C-alpha cells in the first residue's frame, strides 16, 4: 500500500495521470475609463476588431503549442443615453473573433438616469503555437448614436467609488 502521507522523490516521467494540468495562470485588470460612440451592429455579422472601442488588452505567451487557453472576461459597461438596449462585448485574439458577451443597458436610478451592467463569459482558444497573443476586449452600442462607457466615465459610476476597486478583468489559464 502506497502511503501518500510520506515524502517521495521521483525521477523520470510520470504517465497516466491524465490531462488538465495548468501551465500558467494570469490575471489582467484595468480601471481605465473607456468611452466611445462606435457601433457594433446588432445584426447577423460577426463583430470585427475595428468596431466599438477597446476596453482592455492582455498579452499572453503560451508555453506549449499543444495547450488550450481558457479566457474569462468580466466587463462593466453602460450606454449613456440608453439609445440601444444591448452592449456587445466581443473578445479577439489579435483580430480573430473568439466570442461575444453582452450587457443589457437599462434605465435606472444612476445620476445620468441609467444603471450599469456587467457581463462575464469564458471561452477556449487553441492557438497551436507559442507565439505571443494579444487578447482584446472591445465594447460598443448595438444601434443608434449612444455612447458606450466602461468604468469611470459617467457620474453614475466614477471609478473613485469604492476606492478605485471597480475593475474590468481578463483571466487566462493555459491548460495542457
């Protein structure tokens, strides 16, 4: 019987342990105020890396060409004048679209007449190389002439509230 409470020294490779080994874990945060009027159309086309406004980026270098990269995004946003009810939040690897989340803009009690929303979404990316990847999260209004805002751009949620702890995040796991 193998008593795992003891200490063991291993040499060579251990096989048969299965997959799912985390090779890297990184978290990127941003408290930067973002505001833009560029639309991400509410239609059946895939968002492009030039639509909307850039919320944040994360530069990541995989350690293995055979690993999977799991990306979790958590983004805060508002549409200042509530012209559009949907705020698309697409994620890109370079200019390649990976996934789109969205925030539902709605009227509410904020100082500008609207409440803020947030979205979280996770996706898997298999780049197939160890080249550095720049992940980019963008945001925009889906229709109309509204203004997309994220963190600290309107009086209803200036980032000075809560001691500047309201953050957009990109969390990345590399798994073999």
